[in-house]
C-alpha cells in the first residue's frame, strides 16, 4: 500500500526507523507527532499543515541519527500542491 502525501509530509525509509527505534518501523506511531501518519512495508510518513512543523519533526529525526542528505537520504520533506 502506498503512503499518502498531504500538505507537507516527512517521508522516512522504514529500514532507517528499524535502525534507530527500539521497536523498529512498527513503533513509528510512538514518535509520530500527529494522527496524520501512515506506513506501508517500505515507507512511513507524517503530514503537517505547516512546513515549520515538518521541519521541527525532521530535526527530531536527525537527533535520532537519521540523515536527509547525501546520495541515499533516510528521509525527505515533500511539499504537495
């Protein structure tokens, strides 16, 4: 099942969540900041009305050890229009 992209979304690779969360990607809901969060077998995402809120969540992911730069980012911010 694909993840749904709404407003501004932070999309994270599940293999990265498996590396940094004790419960792995299945435990994503414990760090997702709102109920507009979805996952499939490869990706997880959290949607935000404000890009500022999405950026704050992205910074919290970086503090957990995830990266959003380089050739193979572990998460990205996507703005839908």
